[in-house]
């Protein structure tokens, strides 16, 4: 996959690599520096960081992300484990926002 999710920004290797690096540093900052972080946020950030680093390594070293999970029985885009990790992190963030009604 030469773009982001659903092949958005296809061919924007440098932009997507820079975004991946910036997001990774922001997440590392939140994980290591933020004092009042609850476990759910820590788990969420860790999942997203893992996915971002995984996709970022592929994008920087190969120029594209290797998507290999194809669900032939449904009409759904091909994806990888890093994509799953990012989505799990986002689901946890949404759950935390709803559960704890934080702003």
C-alpha cells in the first residue's frame, strides 16, 4: 500500500513518513512524560504507537506498507497487523471518552 488507509495520499511517501515520525514522538511523550495518565489511555497510546512504528518502518525502509490480511468473504480493504493495532487503540480512546466522559 503506497498510501495511508484505503490508499489515501497514495505516493506521498515522505509526507506519510514524517507524519508517522511526528505522531510516534507525540505518543512517546504522552506515555513517558504525562503524569496523570490512566491505564486505559496508556494502553490506547501504546497500541497506536506500535501500529504507527510498524507502518512507519515499512514506509521508510521499503517505500510502502505491506498489507497482507485479505478477507475474501467480505468486501473490505486489505490490511495488516499494524492497522489492527491502530484501530484497537482508537477504539479504546473512544471507549474511554464515552465511559469517563472526559473532554
